[in-house]
C-alpha cells in the first residue's frame, strides 16, 4: 500500500494520511417480524462473540461502565459488570474471553463468571482498542494512538510497532496478526516478532470490520465501498472482492473451512450467508434481522447465527441459519 504525505522535517514522525472512517448505516425501523427468537438486551451492544467450549454467546454493552452479558445455550442471561470501559472482545474458544481496556485487558472465565483485570506493565495510561490471541498463546493489543503491542507474557510487552492512525481491529491466523485501520482503510500483517509490517494493503474505500475464518482467510467489510473483501493471510493478498450493497458492516465466520460467511447489511436490516468455496462469493441464504445488526456471532456446531442490535433491540437467534426458507 503506497501512502503519500506532505513534506516533513522527519517523515517517520509524520502522522499517516487518513480519511473519514467508514460507518454503518443508520438502520430503518423493523416492519416485518424477523425469523428466529429475539432475546431481550438491556441496552445497545458494541461486540459479540461465541465461545465453543461452553456454548455461550457473549455480548459487550456500551457505556462507561459496560456489562458483558453471557447468554447460555438455554437463553438464560447473566450480566458480568466491568469496572471500566471495554473496547473490544475476543473469545478464545476454551472458555476464556479477553477484553481490551485502558492500561491492559480483562480476562473472563465464561463458566464461572470470574473476571480478572490484567495491567500491561509500563502502559497503564494507554487506551487499548483491539485485542487478539495468536496460536502460540501470545496476546496482541492495539491502541488509539496507532501502536500494536505484542506481549511476551500476560503482563510484559515484548514488541511494539507504531505505524497506524488508530488500531481498530486485530485478528490472527496462526501467529500472524492482521491489523485494520479504518482511517487509513488498510489491512496490515505483522511479522512474527511484531516489530515490522510484513505486508500492507489498501482495503476498499472505507473498511470497518474484520474477522478471521477457519480456512485461513481474513474477511473485511468495505462499508463505504459496498464490498466484501477476502484476503489470504500468509502472505497478505486480496483473493476475492464481491459487491455487497446496503452498507455491509457486521461479519461472522465459521471455524469450518466449508462454512458460510455472514455479512449484515445495516441499511436494510438484512444478513446474508455467502459460500466462498468456488472462488467467488455465492449467496446461499438471507434473513431479515433486528434493527441495526452491527454485531454477528456464529455457532458452527449447531448452525446458529446470532444477530446483535446496536440500538438495544435485542439478540436475534436464528437456528439452522444456513438453510434457506
């Protein structure tokens, strides 16, 4: 990705050129009852994740003192209060969930509800905005000032790299961390040491969200450009791009390499399942959703799709989601 900036006495210290970040559309009111069951939610949500080991859905609420709501497989909801704002959430599939926050991160045991706050040594004032775990167990965090931190232990920074306007999302494939910067509308992979960029690519006209899937791919919603972007992770290369109208934003994928990829169209309260196996996305199924479907999560073992409203309209549970009706 080539970026051009104006003259500076020290180009390394110059901020990267940026654009106005892409945003989800403001969804219209829902006029048709959506399929599935809608579970009540106490307020707006900013993220969702599914934990395979417990079969629980986790929803991160908005606010200065947010709550993580744990929905058991039965639908019963248990709130876990945080003592500070959380900015991003990653389920690790083993009953543990991590959430980035100022100065470090929270670690949540899903089954017990036990919550531990972990401070990153020497970075107590850093506004961490993104979090993911590599295959080797190391955590990678991103910050509001555009720095990526690769931890050497639970509390110690092993490497850091500052080259972004802001780190909006991090996902991993193996030990490769991929960073999404909305203001640069870029995706960047890091080397295994976390010290330099391996590859960096422009991501459409206004990329907003990113997930990794079980086939080794990285999926990005170009909300402003109206496309689904599909990257290979090692090396980082754009393999597929496909038009998705109506402000695509929420994304979910499957650990099953043959599973569908889910994209929420926020301008129409719709979610679409795409099959990527043929080399070009093929629409297989679509569903009406609750209002403002900004966050998605998927349980591949039961083919259950969770659609989480960003306006507090609830959690929509669609069983047999991959079956067209």
